[in-house]
C-alpha cells in the first residue's frame, strides 16, 4: 500500500521532541497566547525572511484577517486565481468584497499574469496570488501591476512553506503573506493553525488586534475583531517541526526529482513545469492526463492512493452558484474547469521511500502506455 501522505510518520520520527514540547506547554500554565506562541512567531518570521509574524487560528482566517487589516471590505473587488482552493475566494467573500477570478497559465497552473490587467476595474483593491501546489506564482509582474494601479497584494502561501522565488523565501515579497498549518501542509500542526507574515509593523499591530476581539488591552475593544488564535500546544509542536522543515522539504524535492526523471511525459501525461526562477516546496506533485480517471482507478486497484486538487474550482461550487447562475450556458473560467478534470496528485511526502516512488513511476508509465 502506498498512502498519499503518511502523517503519522512525522510524529513517529519526532516523538520524543514533540512529547517533551507538549508536556512543557501543559505544565507552563499558558493555554492561550504566551511564550510558545511568541517564540513560534519569531522563529517562523525568521524562517520566512520576514520582519513580523502574527499567528492565527487557521489558513482561511489568515487570508480574511489580512484582507481586513488592509482595509478591504464591502464594495471592493479582489482579484483571485480561478484555479485555487475555495478558501482564497471565501476569505474575500467573508470580508464583504467580491472575488474576481483570473485564469491560470496552463503550464504552471498558477495565475496568468498577462490576464490580470483586463480584470482590473475602478473597484479593484487587491490581488491575491496563490502559490498553488507549492509552486511560486510569478510575483514580479503581479507586484508591478499592483504598483501601477495602487493595489495591495496578498500571497496565499498555504502550500508554500519554504519555497523560494528568485532565490528569496516566500514570506515577505508582498503586503501580507498568509499561511496554513493544517496537518497535511508542509509545516502542519496536530490540528488547525495559521499565520500572516509581513514587513509592516503597522499591519502586524492591526492583525494582532483583529485576531483578539479587536482588543489590545483587556476589555477595551477598538474594532470588531474575531477570536482566531493559534493555541500554545500547536505552537509548541510547530516549533519542533519547523526545525525539520528544510530537511523534509529536501526529501520532498528528492521525490519530485525522481518523478520528473522517471515519468514519461507524452500526450497523455503532462508533468509540472518549473520556471527557472522557482524553487517549489513540492507540497503536491500534480500531473495532468486526458485519461485521469482511468489512471486514478488503475493506481487505486494497486493500492496506490492519489488525490485530486481540485475536482471543481470555486466558481463551480454550490456555494458560489448565486454569482454564477448560467454556468451551463457559458463558463467564465473554462481553464480552471478543465484543469479540474485532468489533474491528479501523486503520492509525495518526506517519509515516502525510494522504493514506493519507483513503484508509482513504473505503474503510471505502464497505465499510460496501455
Ligand atoms: C489549506 C489551504 C488554505 C486554508 O487553510 P486552512 O488552515 O485549512 O483554513 C487556504 N488556501 C490554500 C491554497 C490552501 O491549500
């Protein structure tokens, strides 16, 4: 059996360190906020080459609070990739703003920078770039467009812990970079968690207010904030795991290198394209195939577990049906829709054995050629 990702293996590898961190936190008397959370924020900011880090409850809240902290709200439009996890869109909707999709470049599956300009209107306030699958989006053109139109830029880096764009770590290129520590991410907690990194001390203060009931001083509420805090147990676990992230990412990169070397690209199998300025975190290894469903079924029959990220893009979800009532007549984001029908995520993770990678390569090549 080859699992898609062996989450238990990360605990088993670090059991002693993690158990100690959990015991230390339980004994500390701090169960909300406190030294573990502050230490994690400082350590994660350093890892990201960013000035500030504000830890929050999850990745969705990280995006929502970053938008709110940047002053985005009702009546505003925010440009988002049409091809992303729904959280990117929901965050915009939760602020009362409207997500405006821009189609992906089929080669990278990330937002096509050449199509952003056409989506800008007088109401546009921000662009959210998503580093989908851990592949950095092309930030320089996005930042240039934003500068020209006085727009804010947020990066949804929920899949990109440790990735680099033009040699510099993801974490400080734009106004705010948002993170998720959902268990399956490259840096994952044993529960929910999230963060925002930023170069702005002002934005950092604003985020600290928003995540804590709009309050800096107990029982004085400056704004209508929310309750979205990273808990100290998760912070303590993340501090342990952060020390191993580079090593684990290197192991993911090793898996990706074997796939790229061994899988036979052809009309029925397309491999991820990595621009020369990108160092992906290899959160996912996503291939595209016209025979995707047969391929997935064939692998499943051999107990090789794969997943689809994502079968349907946000605009085709029931949650957005009011905004897109005429999809059967015309689809505004056909590229995102068609990717949903052809993408397949192969098993990848820091604990995947070379033998398992070889098995996947052999079976994919065999299934595609028959
Ligand atoms: C996981 C993920 C999120 C949301 O993170 P949660 O912590 O689950 O809320 C947002 N955006 C992307 C691209 C993700 O992969």
